[in-house]
């Protein structure tokens, strides 16, 4: 048995606390960190992690914590998945860097082939690989501008697209992402979205509102692209009303606007289909991926229709580390695992168990206004009972209570109005039941 395997199989998939949370060793590390890491790099839960496997992270004090966050939707096939560790380890011993735009290698091509296969069965898509979701969004915009010769970028309310100078200007929230870091990028137009719980609009009505806003305020002929998350992630796991995205797609097509799906959080099997857009009857021109694509290694993709991607001149796209061989080897292992282990079905299993459990909690706790999401991307929104007013304090108290019990959760939404669940697609039914029982206790206590 290799050492890596020994470490992993020694982590049982069970919650077990041996100290308070955070424990003394975490507190000690946190004090050291504060001397050398600026507060702008905030940690939601200052519990320092030593090792992890599938859905359990073990902190430096020996606490076994259920990870229902996965580093914000990255550990889609679980922590230290054997096949990912093996593929990355093998690649580490072969070659770790050449720069694909200097001398290429096969794993990059293999990742692009997987993405092309999943993007469309009948149209040709090509892929550029980069390092992060933000970089994917940046390149998506760049490619759309090159293709159209237009400057404008349309985004939706509640969006999150990243932390670089361009992408932080595309987010809904000024603070903490853009405020004080200006000037912000220009030519970005934020339009109303579809948020069924709050706007009560049908998909057609919400789309008409989005389109009217963009036509008046941005001008369709000035828009290079519309960048949207099919299911909004940081914005609150908002699933748009039926027909909303198809209507936006029709409008984009009619006006020569590149339709760009940001699948950074919802993509790569998380929602129960390889890309979440598949569930809305649309076919984006460009698909952006990151997070779960390489099992925790930094990798992101811009996958677009060949005629759009081919517009850039040789040398126009790239970057030193984009499509690193180790990250690509890990990504190939992720795609193989999704297929071999039928993980799309697992996402459906998780959706069913968590949704049933959360709906039962909703019947008991009136603060739960809505349970929503797809696959292993689920959330429940907490409001002051009988109203649609966000209850961010309650959200914070529930998350804090759960953390102290060894369940790692995260808020979502522009007003931190919801709690999101981003479990591994391999999370066991026993752990799901345990998470639900802690949530029940947390809602009662809070
Ligand atoms: N697009 C839809 O969800 C990243 C943000 C974490 P990067 N979401 C998590 C944080 O606080 O910075 C995200 C996303 C969508 C783009 C991004 C950006 O991806 O890999 O973080 O750059």
C-alpha cells in the first residue's frame, strides 16, 4: 500500500470532535498567521486543516469535520480521491511544466477533448486552459470582444464572476470585492435577473425585464457578450424561472451577442448534469469551468464554439501556468471518475436525500423560506417568519452552531440570506443524515 493510500483510508467517514472548535493548535496557528497574512485574506472558519478524505477534513487538533463546502464547490469528487492522487503523482514524476505555448503535452489536449465532448454532441467546441475561474471569465470576455469587435459586457444582478480587476467589476456586490480598489472596469452593464422567490415573475416576464434594461441602458449593438451563471452561486444558489435563460439566448442570438455560461461553481457534474446549462434547454456559445474540474488543483477552461475561439491570432491567448500538466492529469482523472463511478446519478441521489430532509426541516422551522438548487448544489433561504426579509443573523448563528458541532457550512447570497450545501458527490447517506440532524439542532438552538 502506498503512503498516500494509507493516509486516506485511515480517515473514517464520520464526524468526531476531540477539542472545542477551533482547537488549541488551530488557535496557535491563527495567532501566527495574523502576524504574516493580511486580514483582507479572511478565513470563514479559522480551523487549520491537516488532511482530508472524501467528505471528512481533519484539523490540526485531530477533529474530524464533515465538509459540506468542499473549498466552495471544488472537491466535487471528494478530497484526496485515489484516482486523482495517483494521476497527479504520476505526472509529478514525469514533467511538471513546459508551458503549453512553448512545447505542448498530451494531457492538455485530453482535457480539451473531454470538454468538447460534453459541450455539444454535434457542434465543434475548442478549449483554452487557464488557472482560475476569474481568469476564465476574463478570457471569455476577451474572446467575445475579439469575435464581435464590440466592447460591452452584460451581467446579471446577484452575479459573482471573480476577484481580478475586470471580474470584480462584474460582481453584484461592491464590498468586499471592488469597493476601494477602483477605478472599476468600464462597459459593464448589470441587468435584473430572475429570482422566483422574490420577484414572482415567470421566466418570460423576467427575461423581458432583463432584455428591456439591456436594450435601453447598454444598447444591444454595443454588447460583445452576456455572461451569466445558469444557477447563481455566490448570489444565493438562485435557479431562474423556466424559460428565462432560453429567452435570453434567443435575444443574444438575434443580436450577435456571445452567450457565455459561467459554470465555474455549478459545472462539472455538480448539478446532476455535466454542465448545469443542460437543465435549462440552452446551448451557450462559451462555457467557463474551474473549481471542480481538477480535484483541487488549479485549472480552468474556456470552451467555445470553434468559429468564435478561432478568431484570436496565434499568441493572443495563453499564460505561463495555464493548463499545467499536473492539473491536467488530475482533470482527466476527474472526468474518468465521473464516468466510471456514475457520479451524475450520485448527484441526483444527494439532491433527493438532502431535499427531502431539508423540506422536513422546513415543515418544522418556519424560518426556512425556500429549499432550492440542483444535484449537489443546494441551499435553503432563511427569512424572518412570514416575510421575505433576509435573516442573515440567523444564517450566521446556524453556521456557527454547526461549525462548533463539526459540520462545515457556508452562507450564500448578496445578503447572506441562505445556507449552501456543496458536498462531495461521494458523500455517504449516513453523513447526509448526520448533517441534517445537526441542522435541526442548529435551527432549534438559533
Ligand atoms: N465564477 C460562478 O463562483 C468563484 C469565490 C471565493 P476563482 N466563487 C468562489 C472567493 O471568495 O473568492 C467563482 C464563481 C463563479 C467565477 C468565480 C471565480 O473563480 O477561481 O475564485 O477565480
